[in-house]
C-alpha cells in the first residue's frame, strides 16, 4: 500500500556532499519510522539512520557527525544529507518505512535503492 522512490544519488568525490530523498506515496498516514539502509557489494545491508514520526533519530556510528536525517511529513518525504563523504560510503542506499505498530494491518515497505558512489 506504500510505495517509496529514492532520488538524489550519484557520483561524488571524497569530501563532497549529496542529499538523498525518499518520496512515499499511497497509504502514508500511519507511517512511523522512516529509515535509510545501505548495502555495498558483498556486504550485509546495514541501517544508516532512522527517524520516527515523533522526531526520534538514530544514526550508525560510522555516519554520526556527517549525515543528517530529516523528514517532511506534509510532503511524505524523507531526506538524508550526506556531508564529508568517504569512499567507504559507496553503496546502494535504500529507503524503508514501518507503520505505527498499533494499526489494524501493520506494514513495511522498501524502495528500489539508489546508487551512491564516492571516488577518492
């Protein structure tokens, strides 16, 4: 019932910045957590950052101080501002959402992923 589309990825040199966007559509009124995951080739998918509807935020240690997650509930859009990018940030980045846990039919959804490549 919820569709997610990421945008804003691409190629950037080390030390540069990118801003990813995730636009949610469909049954978005009950979304609680909005999350960014990433997966590099041969690696497990890892949680990068998450933000709940209440505003509670957490980050992976590897991106603290460099990445900022935010969301605009009116636009049903989540953002990931990525500064001071490093080659190890290279990965496919995925948007993910979870519904409020008390809804009659809980759900989660994944975006298709977007490539971020950081060159040295």
